[in-house]
C-alpha cells in the first residue's frame, strides 16, 4: 500500500493521516455519530449474493480506507490518523 506507514510493534495494521477536510468534519460532527458510508442497491433483477459479497470484499482489499477506523487519539498526538487493518473486521454486506 503506497503511502501507508507501519505502526508500532505488536500493532496489526498501518496508519494514514487524516486530510484537513477529514479533521474539520471530525471536529464538526456530533460526538455520538459514527463515520460510515452506506450504499443501497435496489434492482428488479436477482443479484447473486455470494458473487456480490466477493466483489465488495475485493474492493475493500484494494482500497486502504475501506478497511480504516479512526485510531485512538492521545493527548500528546499532534494529528489524527486512520488505522488501516489488514483484513475487514466486519462483513460489509447486509441483505434485507
């Protein structure tokens, strides 16, 4: 992953700094709100769930921020970082 730096020993994942826009939104958001991206797919045709889930996982493996979580912030830190995990910790697809 280009631009991703390894974190300290024993830490599974890497970190990326937040952009200025990310930091501004972080400070403006409601503290209880979580950052996420929700996409809904509606179709009048059958979607093969297994193939769709495989495609979503493939996309998440390709893009580091698709596996990112806001890293814990410490008082001595000068900026915020995304913690990029090697693998997804949750299934990103929910079928209803």
